[in-house]
């Protein structure tokens, strides 16, 4: 290395960003399923609705969630594990099997999101 060589940016020893609180990748902090309580910068509230189509128990939809797609996948994984229900992320919306509006609303409000129940 010459005199002009220097490290400009590094995310960590293996290229992954670790959590500043727990030091793990991915974060395993116990602040709740939807993340820690903090002021969220939202232009409109998260919409939670229930849709029943044909057979089955219907599904809970979570739309307009201002989160990165990978964060949505992680949040859905936590919801599914806690509820014992199936679900998917389709077109940017979280879909959970069954009527889980109250649970999802409580979790997102605990994380600081503004939530509106639709229907």
C-alpha cells in the first residue's frame, strides 16, 4: 500500500452491516416485531383491511407500509411465526391468513406507525 491508499468506506469485516445495539446481523433486538418505538416519517397511515373471497377464512391486508421490501419480508416472517398463520408479500402489501387486524394494528402502533383500519 502506498501513501495515497486509504479505506474510504466499510460496512464491516465481511461486508454486512451489524446492528449497533445487539451487534448481530440480522438484528435480534427485543423491541417488538415491527421494530423499536420511534417517530416515523409517514405521509399517510398504514392501511389494514380484511378481505374474504370465496372459500376460506379470508385474509388480512397491510398496505402502504413505508418499509424496504426486505424489511417487509422479515416483519411478515415474525408475524407468521407468532400467529401460526400463513402469509405472503404481494405487490408490496403484506397478506396474512385469517382476520388478524387487531394484532397487526397493535404491533404497528407499538412501533410508532400511524394505522387506519379499513372496513
